[in-house]
């Protein structure tokens, strides 16, 4: 989101409008069309203390190693690692290539 914001240095209102339109489209599509995942669905999420193991391994730039995400918030993450029951076995950097800063 911050990278998107940097893309609109002159007009933050335009960026916010675009962002809200994308969010509205995702809501209109319904939960079956939403490809986002929660951190609790990721193998990089440690339930014991709510830590992101990808951040701890320093795999998420500009993210503190002690990062503890909101576990049930839907998101797209380049370091998402699906659990066995996920219908799509692709890791985040393959699912959402626009987010990635390189394969692991």
C-alpha cells in the first residue's frame, strides 16, 4: 500500500479513490472470488506468539523482525506459505507476482 502511495506523489486523493475502488470491487466479488489469505492460513505464522516467521528471517523488506500481523486480516503477502488444506499450493510470490521483490 505504501508503494502504491508513493506512485501518486502529487495527488493523494486520486490514490485513495483508486484504493477504495479496488476494495469495493473485492467486496462486490464476494468471498469466493477473493484470493487474499489471512496470516493464520500461512505456515510462516507462529500461533504461539503471533509472530511472522518470514519477517523474523528478514525476508520482508522494511518490516521489523519482531512483526506481529493482525492474524485474521485478509491480505496478499509475497512470503505467504500455504498450508496443506489450501486449494492453491502456490507460494505468495507466485500467486501475486506484482508484490514480489524476488523468489526466495
